[in-house]
């Protein structure tokens, strides 16, 4: 197919074929539980995901809480990611771990800014057992007081580990610098203060408010029979005490109305006794429903998406300043960020940061060549094809489409969107991004004012040529 498929919240059943011979089916139970599968011919494994559309951005400080279900929920999302593996009335934490270890399966969870996902990858013959265990976890976690305190210590160690990684520190602080007081600027895992102050009662309230039938999305990809999976899910959720006969519409998706970001800081330096300075530059970006998302992929790839990219060639190949340099884009429902990252010795860090900044502004001023555009289209098409060989990627694609934009793009539809990108589109988007406020974060042995000149003398963004029209973002509420 060459057009996206809309996942209507009021459509109880959908089935359609996708490129590569896959078959997708979607069922919305009367209770609002959504179940999506992609059958992959030739696969012997299945990746299963249980999703809820609640992430770190949905937490609120106690002082800002306006109702009992959300008051003082900072840190709750990350706590739940840990605690749902710690036992139910019928399974201990060891039982849950042993269930997957004994079959050679993988199980884990991820907390993001706008969703949480619990997932497992198993052989096809072990899918029924996986559904039973994960349904039990998602519905009946004890959130045991003793386990709660144990996991508080584990999470604090996890945060300490991240704080020892200067690249993690740079990226976390760049989000805050670019997004300011928007909840998306907060770190996903919380910080030591919020984790120490989190209470079991607040986490339990957060669990009850957000882990309900009409919040739940289940996606699976690989050797999966859709009707069997629907049956197993219905049985296990009913056995756990959920009333699947009570009618409820799935929770509405987030608003896609873009919100303005207020930069927190133009420059932040963080001292660390390490050998390199880690440098991150960022600007406000685009949302994940913006019509220009394929343009963003192309722009970021040309600038810093591989060994032939402008940044890699200029920073590493021509000047030998750094081992790694790249650009990236993070898109959310109502805001986004575009950035660049590298690390270098203190003696070279200022030059690396200058080159990154100047290469991007040169792209914004002069645009890209047709040969660069052709190369990045081939690169993105090939990378997508390789990624879709994996059941994890396909399961995730289904879950993100359902809880995010509400639109599903298969490989051919994605290629069709990419094929329409022109050099002028890339030029216009780069000019748009470069016209926003720039933030720079440096982590390492940083002289306090070493990067002042970079943020004080940002190159001017050239005005758009007369008559040039940029590609507009998707209208508010579009899907």
C-alpha cells in the first residue's frame, strides 16, 4: 500500500495486507482494550508488547496536583516499570523471571516521555504463556511495600549509572535547555530527589488511574495468530478480574496542537573529571504528526546520519577532531527537538562545536544537493528494510502507531512519503529549525566561558526567497 491506514478508535475490527507479505489485524474489545498483530511469514518467534499511553510527561509535582489520581506523581512512571515485575497474588518476582528464562525468552520494559511498554520476545509455542504472565503483571501487581523500597534503591543506582555517562548527561540537560518548563524537558527516569520523595500511595494511585482496560494496547508481531491472541488476552484479563464486558471507548489520543517552547538556557557547562568534553547542540524541532517528518529524516541524515554525512566528513575525516559525531531528532505529540552531538578533547572541543553549528547553518543557508538527497533516500530506505526484518521493530511500529498518531505506515507507504521529499523541502525545514533558539550543553573539563562566543554570535538565518512556501505542519488535531 502507498497510503497510511487510519486506526479509528470506533472501528472494532480491521484486517489488511502490508508490503512483504505481512497480514495485520486489529481488534477493539467492548471494554476499550486494543489488540494488534502482524503475521510475518517464515518467522518462528513473536514479540509481544503491552502498552499504556502514559509517560514521564504525564507526571505532576505534588504542589501542582489538582486531583487525587495525579497529585504528586513525579517518578511514578519509572517506579511502575520496575514494580510490575515484582510479583502478583499468584506469581512471585522469581516466578516471573523464571517463566521467561526457562524458555530462552527475553522480557523487559521501557519508559518513554509519552508511553510505557512491557514486552517479551519468545518462540511461537510460548506465546500463550507469555500472555498469561504479562496480563497478570499489568493487572494485578502487588506493588509490595518492601519491594517498593528495594526498587527505590535500584532506581537510584540506575540514575547514578546514567549520571556517570557524560553523553547521557549532555542529552538530558539538552532536553531541559531546549524545552524549558515543558514536561517533555524532564528526564524520563526522574532524578534522585523525585525518586527519594516518591511514595507508594502516589505510585498506586498512578497505577490505578492509568492501567485500565481502555488504556491498554497490546501489539504482537511474528508467528502470531490474531484470533488466538485475542482469545488468550480476553481470558487472562478476565481471570485477573477486569470486567471486559463493561463498554468503554479507548482513551483519546493526545492533542497534536503544537505548543511553543521557551528555552531554559542558551549555554550550560557541567564539570566532570573526564578526558573529553561531550557537546550537544539543540533547537526546537517538529512533532510526530508534522507533514515534514520525512523531510526531517532526510535533513538529519544528510547533516549527520552516517559516514558520508557532512558532519562526519568535516569533523572526523577532514579535520580528525573527534571519533564520533551525529545529528538526531526527537518528535512528540505537541513539540520536538533537533540536535547534534560529539565529544572531543578539551583542546579541540570548541572547534568541534563551532564546526557542528556552522555546518548546520550552512545547510540552512545554501540547502542540499540532489546527489546528497538521492544518497540519503537510499540510506533511509535500506535501513528501514533491514530494521523490519526484526519482530521487535514491527511490534513497536504497531504499538506506536496505535497510541501515537493513529496512522499506520507500512514500508511502501513510508517509501512513498520519502520519495516526495525535495531538496527545496529540506532547505526550507533547515531554515525553519535554524531560525529557532539554539542551546549548547557541554559536559567535562569545561572552562566556564569556553563556549560563550558560540552562543553569543549565532549566524543569522537568511530570509526565505520571495514566493517560497514552506511545507506546513499538520493542522491541529489531524491524524
